[in-house]
């Protein structure tokens, strides 16, 4: 980095070409004699497009310095010759105060970033900067100047935040989009606002493309999180659907100036009553695995404000938890057929979505199942004693659910599992002879034709 001072603006600018020639040999790698460097293109400062309009400078933070960059070029040579790029910056109010930084040994066609030091950039001051390609003793023309105003100070005040249709900290009927008015809070440099239903607001970043070229995106194009003010230091309005559910909702907001410095964060909280749909099965207790129709009905208040157009139905506790989307009829009702197959029970969770995007809180419906088999023995009663060592006993397995095809059992004590087929009535009987007296634990479960392994049952007894 070189910092230069001169006698006057015209003299300094006229001498830049001569100064560049003098510095070129020391600052740039050697290049072929017939190489002709070309003026850098793709100029960026702070990883955003630079402004070549002196009346409309860009605004950038520079607390850690300001990254300037451009793509150098070279003609008249082949191979992999490297070049350098020289950047010069000066306050527009004093062009004699020039700061020079260089980036050496870069590949033509790729971005060549360098950093203007923070101590050369004053907060609130506007600077011009330009770039030049250096190849050995040859230099390109300077690029057209870019203009940037340094802004290291965030907006002085947090934004104001009000809602005309959802008063704060009271219970509100849901169903309508929440209207917000955002104000700059008296800060005259606010360009826009960043908001989220999460307290951690998104980070504004810039992607880097091929050859290191930044790919800046206007954050205000992302209307999920950003809204530009109607004027500098002005206000903005939002119309938002809060997160699904009921209870306390909080929107978090901060102001952004033109350099994307964020103000202190403010928040707005309000309460939303439940608007869950109702879920009604065709029969009070659907059978295990039996397809059953469920009728879904919208909350009347929700339906009145914006018709329900669909439902999201999620099952949990079954063999394969799933979510299905169901379209609603003109009256907001819908029907869905479910076969519940949770071996201990299953839950159904349903939310409705209205035409305006409002998602209700969830309605829950659940059932429990006992899918264990029953066990009976003529010699060894459950929780009792009987028989004796070497005395055989018969154990009969009977299902509680339909379509059982087999039973798997073990009498414990390290014995392996044994699987036996069910008969036409879906029952099975096994004969077992104990080798010794004592306490035994028979564990048995049934398996259905579709391969569902049902809940196990423990049958304990004592051999005399």
C-alpha cells in the first residue's frame, strides 16, 4: 500500500500515468514484451456493484477497511502471464490525498481484490476510486472513477412498529393477515427494514461466482424478510401471515441504512386465539388397519374471514408416519380416508389453510390399540402355578386384531424365538414341556398378512 500526497487535484491526476509507469516494474510481475494490459472491468466495492455516478455514490461500511476489486485483462500474449492491479482512492473534496493499494500476481480474467485501509476512510466522507491493470512496464488506462460514501454508523433509533388490526398483548381472533406500519423512529438515514417472526434476523451476504466475481442481490427483492421504506427516513407497510398456530406471536424488526447497518431491534407481540378445525371419524373407534373416513371442518370464524381451501393431515405413531394434503370444498369441509395401524395407537394432526394463506393451529385426534394376543393354557394358568417338570401344557394364542397369519414366541431363559402359523380362525396352539420347575415368562406377538409385527404380550406362570 502506498499513500501519496500532491500539490493540487489537476496536477495529481495528470501525473497518475507517469507515477504508474514508475511503480509498475516494482509492483507487477513480468509479462511478455508485446502484452497490452486492458482496463479492469467488473468493479465492486464491499462486494457490491460500484457507482460511477458522482451524484449517487454507493454507501458502504469500512470499519475493517473497504474491499475494492476489478477484473484485469491483457491482450497480445498467450500462456499464463500474471498481472497486477493498482487501486487509487481519494476524498472527492480533496483529490490530492491519494491512497494507493495493489494486488500483485493475479490471473487475467479473475477478480483481484485489495483492501483500502480503514484509517484512510473517514465515516461520512465520500471517496472516488479507480483501477488500473499493470503488466511489467506497461499499464492500462484507468477505469472510470467509482464513488462511495463511508457509513460506519448504524441508524440512531430503533424502528417503530404498530398494527391497526391486531392490538398488542391482547387476545385476537385469527384469520386475517396482520397489517403493520414500520417507521424509522426519527432516524433520517433509514433506507428500509428487515423483519422476521424469528428473533435471529437473516444475514445479508453476497455470493461469489466464477472467477471470484461477486453476485450481489438487492435484499429488498426478498419480500419475506425485507421492505424498502417509501423514502429515505420514511416508513413502510407490511401485510403478513403469522406462523401457524395460536398463542403469542412476535415480529422482530430493525432498520437498515444504505450501507445495511442495522439499528437496534424492536418487536411487536400479540395473541391469537385457537382456530383449529374439527376432526371426526365415521365411527367412534376405527378398527386397527381398517380404512376409515374422517370429516374435516373449519373453524367457523376462520371460514368467515377467508375460506379454508385445504387441510394438511399428518399421522404419527403408525407403521409409516405421513402427511397428506386434502383439498376443501366450497364450504370449507373435506374428507380423508385413513387406515390407522399403530400397534399401540396413532394420532392424527390436522391444520387448515385459508385462501389468504392463514394456517390454523393443529387439531389432534387420537386412538389407542391393544394389539397383543390373548394367551390361555389348560395346565399353566397366567400368574398362577401348575403342572410340573416334564408335564406338557398347551398354550393357545388368539388375536385381538384381524388378519393375523402367525405368532412368534419364546419361553425365555435363553430359548430361541419360534414362529408358528395361524389357522383359519387366526389362532394357534403350541405344546410345551418344562424341563424344570420355577418361574417362566412366555413372550408372544402376532404378525399380520401385511407384515406388521404387533405388540408383544408377556404371560407369566410358575411350574410346580
